[in-house]
């Protein structure tokens, strides 16, 4: 399980202010911290970027690339911003992401072929509804892979995001468990070693108490690792969460074990 | 996942001294602490009890029963001690446990029928070797259930212990993962909702650093919960471990979720 930093996101006031001022320093400071925590990649969550999506995205990508060579996930629903990001990117990139929503199929998915990039595919209905059980999730996964291949994107380039649900939903626990089962069973169902990604902080969206959030996220991370999750998109600056993720990663690897590998608690 | 305290064990010097002096207070003090942490049951690990197994076991069981009505696991390999414990028990009891070892089949297993008790069955070869993969574990589970039924013990009374391996073994991680898969698949394989038990502290046997041990045990507990473990035999006085177990338990229950259920981190 590789850890991807979700820390660089436009919803943070400091990052919004940096974009307005076109000041790269706050972004770069954050990215340096993520690199120091040995993130595998950085999710660059710019949002749709309003009236000047290309300029905004170029600012983001160029600022980040000045301080790291790590892979970048370009995380926007705006296809103009996505194209600008892919054009500006020198680091390895993943498109984050597409779904069965018609506009995404039409405008985002083809960019994966054009730019020869990996692309995240969300297990969501075309109208962005969340599927209600495992069977529905499997159907959507098959449809996503089919759409990718029809667009000339090899199925191995699609990274499935089963969409971790907030526990605060009425059926949050049931859906969280369905996500685990889907991650575990997808490779058999699809017939190849499909990669998967999960956004950990979604689990505790809306919940207040930080200690409790930590506890639930740590447990769920271990379960995701055991289910075979490829990429955990998470707060890489949360040391408790990172320690739990690394310990879980060790338990799921076919490696010679040494206590030296375990992070200090 | 129900939590069983493994804290009352003869290997602790205080407990050894209490047995020698026939002083119930140290045992009772420990048990009161376990009860306060809401253990589901108490494992009474007396060891073989040397020259006076019956007297020793009666001392243990009577001391414990004076302070709690919780179910007790009688944890000894000595069949004379086991019988004395079952005779002395007023609380609900489980026999912990039997294996395919001839002496256990002959002398321990029949006690489950005679005393109408649940019994833990270890996934071990007759010579106490640990099986090397999932297929071997499934064969042993079938053989254990077969032996129980031949001895007049209903299969539903057998609680399978797949024997959590120490990570310090060369193939510890691989075996730890095999144990998870066995727990998950046993109900389908056996065709009924078989109960399972796992001793968590085995995982970090021999390892020194307490923080690291905690971290690995917490992650593995979450994975065991997700696999469907019925009973976690563990240090109920370790608050980090208990919080992780309760959080993992919440994630695996078909219940309305409330943040109030999550222990504070």
C-alpha cells in the first residue's frame, strides 16, 4: 500500500490565498513537508479553478514541480484545467479522475490516451450517486473499464476508486464494509491485477473529535491494506495515521520481516 | 468481536506467588481491573500446575468467581486440572483447549461433552507443529470438527483457534496473513457460522519495543475484526489495544453508527 498525500488542496485558506497572490511558497512549503514524510505521490487538488482554470493549474503544477520529482495526481473536475495540468507536468502524472458521468467520459477520459497517463476511475453512477451494494459496484467497475478500453486506454492504466463513504451516513458502516469487499474481489472479477485507490479522510467527514477520527481511520486503513488496496490517499502529515498505514503495509507484504521496519509508536 | 482478557496468567511472578501462598487477593485485584475494562470473559491461564493440579485449579477458579460472574476460559494442558476447574466452575466456562494431539483428544475433548461446555480447538498438527498454509489449516479444522462430533460434542460448541504466529518467525507475516484468510473462509468451508478465537499477544512474542508491538497488534486486530474473528484474546489493560479493538468492532458491525460509540483516542 503506497501512501499519497492529500494535503495540497484548494479548500485550505492558505492555499486559496497563495493562488490569488500567485505566491508559490505556501504550496511548496506544504509539499516539502509531504516529501519529508516519504509520500509516494502528491495529490494536487485544485478544485475547478473558476474563471482562469488553465492559468491556475499551471501555477499549481509549476510551483509543485520546483520542489519535488514525485508523481502528481491532478485532481480537478474541470477538463480545461486538467489539460493545462497535463501539459505543464514534467513529473509522472495520474488523472484524478473520471466516472460514468457523460461529461467526464467525453472530456476527461480521452486525456488519458492523449497524454499516456494513468487515470483514476470512480465507482459512481453517471449522476454521481453512490452505488448501494457490492453487485452495483462490480457492474460500474466493469463499465468503467469498458469505457476506458473503448477510448483507447489500456485497462491496466485505470486505478479504481471505490469511494470510501462517510461513517456519518445512515448506512456508512455497511457501505464501508462493501468497499473493503470490492477491493478484495475486484482483481478476480476483472481478471487482472487491477490497482485501487481510497481516500481515507472521507471516512470521518463531518465528524468532530480528532482522536476518534484518528482511531476509526487507523482501523479502516488496516482493513483496506488487508483487502489489498494499492494507494491510500491520506493526510501524510498525521503521524498516527502514517504509523498505522506503515505497520499495516508491513503485515500485507511478502517480505522478510524486521522490527527495524516498524515505525516507532 | 468480543474481547477476552488474557491478563490472568501463571507466568506473572505476582500470580505465581499468590498461588504458592494461596492468597486470592492478587488474582482478584487483576480480575477486577479486567472487569472494569468490560472484558467479555476472563482466560484463566494456570499452566499445568505441577504436583497438585486439582488444588491449584480450584484455588484459581474459586478466587476469580468471588469477584465476577463473567464467563471463564479454563486454560491448561493438564486434564486433571481441567476437570477440577470444570467441577469448581459456577460461571459459564469454555475449555481452552484441545488439538489433534492424542492425549488431548483422549482426555480433554471428552470433558466438553461431560460438562456441556464450549471448547477451543487449535489448528495444530497432532505433534503440535503449526500448519504451513491455508489448505493445511482447513484440513485440520475439518479433522477437529470431525473428532468433536465423534466425541459427542456439537460442532457449534467448537471455537476454532487458528493460532496467531509470532511475526519474529521467518515466515511470520505470510502465516499471519494465512490466519486472516482462514478466519474469513472457515464459515463457508465448514458450512456453518463457526466461531473463532485469536491470541493477539502471540503476534509480537519476543519483540522488545512496546510502542512498535502496540502498533503491529492494533493493525492486526483491525484485520482480524474485518476477517470476522469472534473472540480476541488480548491484554485488556492495554488502553491503545482496547481502543483499536473497539473501533474495529464498530466498523464490522451491522449497527446504526454513532460517534458516541467510538472510544476517545
